[in-house]
C-alpha cells in the first residue's frame, strides 16, 4: 500500500475592535484596514474555516521534499476554489455577452466551453469533485500541454481582447508564443487536469494576456515569463 504525506490547513479569523474618528463610514473603514497595530488582536475559534488539503506528496514525511501531487478539487478550500474559478467564469461571460459579434460558425465552439465552466462551478458549489475526472485524469501535465494548441489559444486571446478592450493595455500581437506556452503549463496545473481541453485553452488565453502585460511593463525581452 502506498504512503502519502498530506498537509491539511484551516483558517482562523483574527480580529480587533477599535473606534475611529471619521467623516464617513467609508473613511472609517479605510482607517481601520490601514491600521497596522494588532496588539489587541483576538482569535475567533468559533468561526474557524473548514479543514482542507493544502499539499500532498508521495512517501513518508515528504512534505516539500519532492514534487507536490495535484490534489483533487473537492479537497481544496471552498472559497479558494470559487476565487480561482471566478476569472474563468467572468471571461467566458464577457465572450458570450458579445454573442452578436461572433460569427455563427464560431458560436458552437464556444458553447461547450461555457458548459464545461458551468459544470465545474456547480461542482464547486456542491463541494463535489471536478467534472469528468476520467477525461484527463490519467494524463500528466506534459500530455495536457501537448494537447493544447497555441493557435487555438491565440484565437481566444484575440476574442477575449475584442470582447473586453479594457482587460489589458496591450494588443493581441503583443502576446508571444512563449507567453502562451508558459500559460498553458500554468493553466493545465491549475485545472488539476480535470477540465475539458477547451476550458483549459480559454484559461491559458487569460493567463497569457496577463503574462504579456507584465513582461512588457517590466521591459523584459524574449517573452519568457515563468510562473
């Protein structure tokens, strides 16, 4: 029988209560969050979060000593699963909100991706495993990356920027193949290899836009941006 080292975590709220002089509630809130003095902090054990898996490794006492294993989504922190999925859902919604601008032949290609995004969102809300674990679960990250097509991700980069010009301060041409390949690696790992290829490509498109924007802002050359 195999042995695994599993790291579990729960979040414990720490709070303080102070009176702030301010002209408005918003100003008082700003003073409160900018206050760095936590000498009177209290721990709220009654409101602690759920226990979730924050890391997994093969072997005995092997935490952080080797490659981490991809943890099935249902064992992750619920609020983090929602946060990670939010960007993907927002991007897909913006694409479909511009459905009138899509060519009729293009629409059927986007609908399966939208359904995959919805299916995962429903699984997260139900605290269930990510959908279709058998579709890609037996494949490694390298296999998933090979399945992702740079050309298809680039098409989605163009579609995303056309649907939401305010998303980034760059053009689609500024996103290099190196940005896309690096983003594919990140997207495949982030999806725990349980998403449909189309959904991972869409996620990779969003990540590559961010990578290109940060690379250009920092003045880096060559388009190599490691996660």
